[in-house]
C-alpha cells in the first residue's frame, strides 16, 4: 500500500471494501473435504507444513483474502475502474484443490478465475512470482477455459513447473512453464512474455487477465536468486497489460515478496507503468542467464503450431 500511495493517485484510487468469499465460491477451486480439514487445522493451530503458519484467525483471514479478489473483480465488472490490485495476505498460488502449503491456504487467484469461467469468461493467469504456482496449475490442469503461464526459478521451491508440463489431455497447451536459472535478469523474463506468452495468449484470446504478482524475483529478495529490479516489473506489467482485451479486464493479485523495500518499489513501478504515472525507479536489468530456456519454451509451445501450418 505504501508503494501505491507513493504514486499520489488521490481520487483516482478506489478502495474496494473486501467481503468474505462464500462456500460456493471456495468450492469452485477447492474440495469440501479440504475446506473442512483446513477449518479444523486453523482451529487447532496445526500447521500443514513448517512454512505454513496457522492460528485460529487464519481461516477467516484467508476467506476474506479470497473474497477481496472477488470484490475487486465485481467492481471491475461493474465498470468501476481500469485495473485492480488485490493486496492480501495470505497469498494463494501454492494452495491446490486439496492442500495448503507455502504460506498459502486458499488460492485467491484461482477462485477468482474459476468464478469468472462460471460466467463464461476465458481467463489467462500470468504468474511472475519467483516460485511456481503449483496450486493454480493443479486446479486448472485439465481445464481449457483457463490458460496458466508461469515464469519461475528452476529447481526451486516447490519443485514443480517443468518446461514439458503442458496441461492435461483435455487442455493440452493451457499450461505454459518457463523455469529460469538462478541469475536470470529482467530482459530474459520480458523475452519470455513477448516471445512465448504473447503468441499463446493471442491464440487463447482471453476475456480476462489475472496476474499472480509476486515480487520475490527482485534481486534483493532473501528467499530467491533471480535478479530483477523494480524497473523490470514495470516492463513485465506493460507486456501483461497488452494481453487484456480491454480496460477493466486486468487484475493483479499480490503473491510473494519478502524484502519490504523491494516490494514497495516494485509495486510502485508496476502501477506507475500501468497507470501512466511518472516515477523515478531502478533501471531495468539485462545480461543474465536463461535465454536458452525461452528458446526451448518457444520450441515446445509456439513452433509446433507453426510447423502444423505446413
Ligand atoms: Zn514466491
């Protein structure tokens, strides 16, 4: 919020009142047995894994976080704004249909995407968090109404997100993973979006674009080893905004980010770019590793289609 406030948006910033997600909304992405187990675990404070801290207040916080995403989507559907930012904790992209992990209890972006698909929408989710969004991938693995694209650090928590994972038999090609080596810089992620994501998104033709916007790929982040600057997130945001079919069909969901200064400056740079506000920020980075992964991802996702034309 400090990053957003630094932009001085004044009355151009609309604060959407969060609400609780309903059970029907939660079960669009999670199964009922899991929701019961989660409620029990929160009541007893039993953590599902050493990372994932729980207290008696965690369930209501997670339900409110999921509902906040839905409230933002509702506001955009009603024409209230140009784009949304869901600034919530706990984050969501590691939570699968039946499992909490990696600080995540309910998958906020997946619940929002599932509710949109129930209204007939086609949703592209771009996940630039440094970790692979295994939960989101799992939930939509065999669902061709949702395109899931992730850039993440390779051979890293949670260990999923391989290049060759492309989706289930009914949704082949609807999962796109670009696992980048430690040391990758912003230019490599941008190339991944321009050269791999953009043509896949164009073919998919989403009616909504949601972003799992973690800021832990920043070079100052203590948990990971990608080398992005705040200025790089602005460039990624510019590319992703082009994926949305029109104004009011883009929402960013906060995921990870563990250096508060990096999160602050990256959020400010991202939204300055998206809103056309002026901001002095860290310069973009280049020259890191990972180009060969982008080339391989192109061979897997783009070139087979080009070959098929002949
Ligand atoms: Zn993360």
